[in-house]
């Protein structure tokens, strides 16, 4: 009799638990339709913060905002220091002009952590010397001038001005070999104002990868590093070849300041009721290049991740295992935040059910493909999504064929170190289902990474998909199986 009573109690408790879970899911779906705030987050990131590179005060501002939002929604917040850089960098306004009878405004950018101008600076223009004889002919005239470098289309990175690069160029000169900007150091020592390279449009402008973490206030760059619209570059080059009388004027407010500057992973947690030390995770990176506002890379991912957290919190979610919402730092500088998190083992690797990464543009999450051993669990978790929005159908696919080998090198986003260390990091497939002609490469790391490139209906839908899926997985009675996840 006692055993029968206990069995009835267990069934009732399970029914109540399922009813509570169903209530939460329904609330998330309804809030996703009627009170979706994904684009409110995006508006703040784009219009109040903007570009957010490592080293800048704007990235500090963004971190504080994320912390405040998570706390206001009732999440537990963990702040994990992950990156330190010795010298800070903030970008102010920039402008430039061709000064001649047929002058025009210049369209250009400068990589982060490169020199500014100390106010407006005018100078003549010379073509890069390619031989010792050419350098000797103009070395006395280089002081206060601008030098055109015929490098072809650039990657957006700064010229490598490190001691190692200087040594390489010196060896190439000694052996009479061709190389990249062979007389760079000699031209800097001669007093050039800066170097100008052509850039395709939209302009891709990144940072000083070779130097930024090694700078001190005593070793700041001296010469500007300018990426100029390739069409304007061609006009100016022709004028210089014709030895016309003209000047270029640039006013570039690039500001360095003494650090150290520290940056953090912001981890919001809805703590599990039965398995609090096991986690379903999702994340996106907060840092972004500062030539634009970082709205798509990866502001959209941050906004979707944050809204998934808000929806679950507002719905009163109390999942069996913990759900962690990860806002990473330093992705653009080498996956620094997520690498630090994984290698710190703050969460044991065997306690992570899955990590969902979003860093691929403002598209709609329309499916997910999983190993056979995970398929039934994902179908169960995602079932409420199958008829949620008929205009954007969602499905779970079972992976066919053999699993891929576990990656041995870091990939292009924050899922990489999870996968390299054997953890599931299966993310959603995303689609431009309504045909808005969005092509990620058109805006990736360029001046066009702006708020108006976002697609609200896709992002709002994706926030709901992430919230419902994570909640469903967190309520399973077990972690996801890793059988067949990787070949090894």
C-alpha cells in the first residue's frame, strides 16, 4: 500500500513538473510574439555604444550594460576577467581632404591601435620608393609628407611595424630581394606623416594585430596608417605620377592612454533546480571593430542571446539544470574570452550538455542537425517550435554519415575551443527565408556593419528558438549523449 502511494505521488509530481514546464514554454512563445525586445537591445548597442574593440572604454561600457540588464531580469551574474591589454585605445572623429583645384573629401579609415595626426596635418604626396636609389632621391623631402603604398587590396590589418618585421625587411634589402614596404623604417625615421594604401569598398578596417598587445606609452606608433577608397587612391596616384602641385590634409583623432585595460566574460545564469552543476549554454561575442557599430558582428548575436535570457526569466523558468548565457570578450582578437573560459575549467567539460554559438549574421534559426544519439532529445526539446511560426518553419535533422574528426585548431568563432576539447557545440542553421538578399561577407568587418543591416523578424524569431531549445534540453533527465559526436 505504501509503495502504491509513493508511486502515485511520484506520478503527480512528474505531472505537475511537466505542467510547469509547459506553462513556461507557452509564456516564452507568447512573449516572443507580443513583447519581444531583441531590437531594443540592438538599438542600444548600435546607437548608444557603437564600435567596441578590446582596449576601448566603449567595450567597458558595453560590459556594464550587459551586467545591469542580466541583473535587472533576475539572473545570477558571473564576471570572469579574461583579457588584459597594457595600453588603451579610443577612436575619435576623422576627416580628410584633397587640396587642389579639383579637390574632394577623402573616404578612408585607420586600423585600431595606429597613430592619429595631432590635429589637421597637410603634406605633399610621394610614391613608395622601391629601391635604394629611389629612396635616396626623395629621403630629404619625406619629412611632413604622405606616402602612397601600392599594396593592392588590403585585409584591413595595420602595416606590420614590429621589430621582427623590420628585421625581415632589412634582410630582404641586404639580399636585394623584393618585400613588403622595404623602406618602412627608413621612411618613418625620415619623418613621414603616414602611409596610404588602397581599399576596396565597403572598406574593411581592422587593427594593429602585430603590435597592440606589446605597446607601451613609450613605444606608440608615430606614422599614420591610412586605408583609402581605391578609386580615390587611383586619382591621387595619377596626380603624384604627374608631379602635380597638390596636398592631402588629414585630421585623425586616435587616442592612446595608459592601461592596463581589463575585459571580461559576462555570464548570466538561470540556476538549475535538480542539476545545478550541469549546463546548457549559449553565447555570442560583445567586442566589435570600431570602423562601424558592430551591429551584425556580433551585436545581433548578443541581442538574441540576451533576449533568450530575458524571455526565460520573464516566463519564470526554473529548469532542472542550469542555463548559462555567455557574452564573450576578445573574440575578434583571437577568441580570447571563450578560450579563457574553456581552459579555466570553471565548468567541468563533462558537465556541459551543449554550447550554442551565434555569430553569423541577423538570419533566422530554421533548423538544427544533430548526431543520431541526440536526435530524440532534440526533437523533444524543440517540439513547441514545430508549429510556432508557419512562415519560418523549424525542424530537427538527424545527421547522416560518419561524424567529423574533432577539430585540432581554433576556428572562426567562440565555439572553437569547446569543440577542440571534445564538448558538443552544435548550433542552429540560419536562413534568409524571405529573400532579403543578406550576404554576410558584404558587411563582415567593414564600415557597413550598421544597425540598418539587421533583420528584426529573423532576430526576434531566433531568440525564441534559442530560449525554447535551451529550456527543453535543460529539463531532460540526462545530459545529451556524446556518442558519435566526433570521429575520435
